C-alpha cells in the first residue's frame, strides 16, 4: 500500500478497503510471521483460512461504510433513515390503499349523461364495530342509460392498513359530497370494491421520505416552517403564504388610503396587537373545502387546526382557496401512417395532464413544454399550430397579481399561459378545451 492510500473516513467520504487489498495485506503478514517460503498457494490450508477471514473482514468494512453513510439524510436508507426522521420529529408516512371500484347507476333519466369527476367520494356502508371508510376516485366517469356501469381506480382518504378493504365490499356515494358537488336528481349510484385494496400496509419509499426530511425547516416561526406543515395536510395540492410585512398586502381595505404626510410609513408592531397574513391553498380535485360538505374532513378546517398550533400569539391567518384555471389546447398532429389516431391522441393528453397537474401555484404553462411532451408520443412526426386555452377562474376572495375573470381565452401560437400567484393550473383528459386534429403522413 502506498503512502497516499487511505481507507476509512476521509475528506471524500468513507473509503472501503477492497477484498484484494485485504488478501494482500494478510499474505504479507503471514510471510512476516512464518517466513518468505510459507506456502500461500491456492490449495494450501493457510491460504484457505486467510481467504475465509478476508471475506469476514471485507463484510466488516462494508458494515462500517453503511453505518457512516447512515448518519446523513442524503445517503441513509431504511431503518437508518427512519432514525434520522425521528430526530426531526417526522416519521415515515403510510401509503393510501388503492383498488378498483365498480360503479352502477339506477333510476337515471333517459338520454342524460351523469358525470362523476375525479375526486368523487365513495364511502363504505356502516357496520357494527367497523369504522366508516372514505375513498376518492382518481379519474372521471360518465354514466348513462347506455353505459350504466363503469370501473374506476380509487384511493383511501386515510392512510394506513384500514383502507385495505376486501373485494366485494359495498359502497355508496358520500351523500353530503354528492349534495354539494353533483346534481343526480332521482338517480342513484352504488359502488362495490372490484378487488381487494392494497398498499395500505406499506410505507413511502426512501426517496419520498428523504425529500420530505430535506425540506423540514430548522426554524420555528417562518414562512417556510409554516408552509411545510400546511403542505403535509391531507387534500392540499399546493399552498403559498403572503405575508404583509414581506411585501405590499393589496387585499386590505386600508391599502391605497394611507396618509403618507400625517404619520410614519412603517412602525414596529406592538406586542399583543393583531397581525394578519394570508395562506392561499390549492386543494386536490374533489376534496371538500369546508367541514360538512362531506364525510371527509374539509381542507380549510384541517389547515386552520395546523396553523393554530404554529402561530404566535395575536397572529391570525386568512385561509383562502386558490383559483383553479382549467387549461386546454388546440393543435395539429402529424402522425405516421399505421398508428392508431385515438391512441396517439390519448397518449398526448395523458402527457399534457401529467405536465400541467405538476405545476405549483402561480406557475404558468409553457408552450415549449406542451410541444416537447406531444412530440415524445410514439408515431408523432410533428406538432403544429399549438395554442393554449384557459377557462377563467371563478372570482375568489383574493387576487395577487391580476387574475383574469370573464370568459374563456385562446392564446396565440407560441404564447405561454401566465397565471397569477393565487391561480393553479389543472388539465383534464376529458376536457372540452382539448382540440387535437390528426393528419396522417
């Protein structure tokens, strides 16, 4: 071994001594102890003993390496990562149980189509000694007289093994959720678990858990610390905090009426005087906003409970619902002959949905991202005349940066769809805003 070779903890991390180096060192010590003429050929008894000991020594070095890297969040795995999470007060979350639900409609009106959107809440039937479990569909469903049944994936609202219900479990629409979000009239929708739900007994992966641990703020009362708690609430897709002391607060009625000549522009807040800030929350599709709109806890109430535990005295939040902007597009697809046009169109819509629904509050939809996603679909030669569309959001309680209200809008070719800080983009595969013309070469 040269003087430059170092094993163990060093400046570049932990360097493991390889099996070849261990065997060479053992043979050198054997020659020093028994003489240079000692038999170390592959068939000798001493060589076999040294090789067996080398394997154990190498396993010890690997264990030391694992223990060293297990002390860092970026490299720890399994139980070691769990221990680091305990130090930060953040445990590994259980997954939500998932499975297929078979929906059936009865007493429907002839000629009418009943749309059950993504996030439709179905609940198990009450039974003695068993809790009522709620599940949310992960995709839209259309029912009618011609199509009285449909199968859709659903996931449990509550994480954990309780959501692993057996196949054949009878369910129904959450009556409160249906009353606030649907207009079924005399129609009745029943559901049954088509298969045993799974994954409720599993925990999130090391990668997902590590990302949450790396995002844990090391401070008590900052925007980052509060935002981390809000984002961990069930049903929250994204959130943003607008602090008046960090910028101009345009939602207050005092804004624009300040008399600059009569008093100081800014002064320190007195201890005990009320102080307000805004939390804009974007909920996942179908998740109720207020308590009482469903058997599922409302996002507003859950966020409010979290903020109450974290806010200082006399600091009060205004929890506001984000404005959802439905995104669409119009484009011409040039497709190679022999490819299924509907399959190509469906693949592009799925890619656009995944791209748009990953965006956060205030993040606009880039024209280049849509074009790039469409060109990756199999069989697509070119994508031409791509125009983004938007449905204007419903008028909300807040507008940071000028949300657009009114009718729908179609942008020019190459123009990005910009969003205000309190707006969030959403794309649905079955949206009427998607118009894809296919040209076969």
